[in-house]
C-alpha cells in the first residue's frame, strides 16, 4: 500500500475574499503536498486562450512522474514483457516500412505549422490499428473491447459543454480525440445542417499536439536518422497523393480514407525485395523534387544559424505560458471530468511536442505523467504499441465508474460507453437503522462541480426500492479526503448541539477508495511516493426545491414553501 496523507489542514485566511484573490496562498503551500481544493469558491469568465487558474497550480503541486513502463502496466495492463513482445512483432512484420506509415511519417516531418501535424498523425494511427488487426498482434486476437474507436481531428470544432457550466468554461477545440464512431460522425455536417458536434462526455481520450520547432529541418533530420538507422533510404519513395499536391487539413484526411480500403502487403514482404523494387522504379518529378528539398533541409539543420531542435522562437517564447501543452491538456481534462456528471473516475491524455509524446492520467487526487517520452520516429515501434493500447482499452481502463455503480441492463457497457450521464445507473445501499438493502436508481443529473483535483461533487435525483419516504430524494457523490470526517457525522453532531434547519439524511455509504484502484498500481514499486487518497462517498438527502420556485406566483408551491420553511 503506498503512503497516503491522511491528515490535512485547511489554511483559512482572516479575510475570506483572499481565497479568490490569492488562491495559491491558502490552497497550497509551496514545498508541501496539496491540502484542500477551493475551486468551488472561484467563479471566472474564460476566453479561448485561457484555462481555469487552478490548472497551473495542479500542474505544479499535484503532478507526479513515474516510469512509462509502470504507467503502461497500470493503465493498459501492458507489462514490460508484453511491450517487448509487441515491439518484436511490429519489427518482424515491418510496420515501419509500410508505405502508408512512411507517407504519414514523412508528411508529419514536413509540417511547417501545428495544425498541419494533425492529419498525418490521424492517418498514422489509423494505419497502425489496421496493421494490428491484419498481422494479429499477440494477445489482441484481432478484436478490441470497443470495436469502433477512431482518432479524429477536431480542428476548429469546439466541444459542447453542459448548460450548468455556461460562463465557467471556454469554448475549447482539442487537437485530436479518441471517439466512438457514432460520436465521430457528429463532427460531420448532416446535409445542409451544420454538424451537431460532440460533448465532453463523449471523449475517450485526448491528444494535445504542439509544434515548437523553428524550422522543419529539425523534424526532417530526426525522421531521416530513424529511416537510415533501419537500413532504409531517405527520402522514402511512394506515389504522391492528391493531398500532397494540394495540401489542406480537410483534404488530407478525406483523400487518405478513400484509399485505405484494403490492407497493404508492405508490412509482411521481405526488406531486400522492397529495396530492390524501390531502386528499379524511376522517381517521378514530384519525388525527385521532394528528395532534393528534404536533402537541402536536412543539411541546413546542421548549420550553426539554425536553432536547435526543441527550442522556441522569440515570438513563441514570449507567449509560451498561453500555449503550454500541459496547461491546455489540463483544461481538457477538467472539462471531460466536470462536464460528464461523474461518469468518469479518471481520464487519459497524451501530449505530443514535435515528435515526442508523453502519457498523462488525471483524477481527483492529481495528475500522473510518464517520466520518459517516446519519439514517433526513433521509437516508432513503442509508440505504435501505445496507440494500439489506447484502442484496446476497456471502459474501466477509460475511467468508467467502479462496478458498484452499474449501468442499466438495457444499455450495458461497453456498447453504451461512454454515457452522457449516470442517469439510469443503479447501486445498492444499506439502510442505517434496519440494515435493509435499498436499491437506488439515479434519475436526472442536477449538479456537477467544475473542478478536476478536489471533491468533484455531483448530484442526482433518485428513486429507491423499497421507497424510504414519500418526499423526493437526491444523492450526492463526492471524492473526500480519507482523513476527513464524513458529512453525516457532522450533521449528527450538529443535531446533538441543537442546530436547526439541517438537511434530512436517509442513507450513506463509502463506495470506493482511490488507493484500491489504478493508483495502487502506480505506486507498487515506489513506496516513498505519497499521494492524497480520497474516498468516493454517497449520501442521500431529502430533495428541496429552489427558492425561486417556492416564491413563484403559482399557488401550488405555497404548501411546499411552508413545509420546507418549517422543516
């Protein structure tokens, strides 16, 4: 069991307004582990270029790094031995030499701006999944738990937020999203109608792509080295597509999708025959020109005047804070977790800077990222294994709630995953007085706290079987620090102290402890790495009506108003 911080003290200022104006002073003390998240006290107006101010604090105080092998094993169930087996399989069947793979990697290396990276990466991922099925990757059996997963570009296509968070979150457009096919279709226009778009709850995982190179030659030279280190010639020779002749984000994806009907044999034929056939072909004018251009750029990358790989221009460095991929990815994780009404225990992200990618995990206790990065060029085989692993996830590996909260029998997982909310889901709770099992069915979602690291409170209307009272009921879920006193205990003490007008509590249950899940796997080999353990707690109250309804002109609310005021 990893060490957890059970006792945590909130630092309360004399002036409560300081919580808003100086959140860092009271939310966390630098040099110590995070204490309490006060995100619910802050209301802010966002623009497209900014994110919630606590994302930067979470990155600073709640982010931990672990070896990528342990991250893969905890999330995907990919042990080092299985990764090695997958890499050996990918090398054996020569995925890197596949014509479509080479074309996608070449286009990626030649991209001169950020959004030009999206479509080559989408094409690369699509081809990798095709080869995984065609060459029968070990222990994959040609099938996936969720069969219709697609990686799509959402360039200039904002994701829809929930009505409760209007004015809190910005209209955001993640770079690449892992979606079900039924959700991916919502990004396409329906005849003359505009595309309906997707919700944050539809997202399985997100990929944030950043282009920091000041010259294309940096990526080209890396790709060139990767090609030559595998005994191949650079630049690769393949038939230019229409997309290359007239590049554009929208045409690249569509033209490639039209040409990916069958599985090519490039991944399985002998490398000697491939090289001999390449030499026998006469390069076209376009290929010759591209060869000269790539060679020229590769040479220019060695020039002293060229900025080294990974550095930013003066223009980008001045605005580095606003375009930091880690901050933007944290904003996406915040939206996924807070706009899905509690359907996710955690969410997954992938940050790609130039050719390097790192994997990220987000939950109520903080962020966990891989210590190492993988290059899609130099570490192609490992990067391909990671892409296959993302597409091989079960609902629980994508952050579905623990099995104690069950989906409806009419819409089971994985067919109905991810759901827009937990409406229709059920759980069993014990009656505190009779010990009778009460079957609770969640109905309409009422509230979801706009926060990522913290309690993440969300509320639902419910019905119970057998009924426990005539009045309407609600259930409140929240991820509370394990060392904190449960809410029903505080209400009980308040009753004994003679406090009036307290909410009426009927049921309560501790459902899940984060240290019993993936968090436990993260820290198996690192006992000294602490984290703030949290418990998912559920508590059932009488449902009260908003005051604006009680004080409306309608006479039907008068008895309810009197009853609620006297309660």
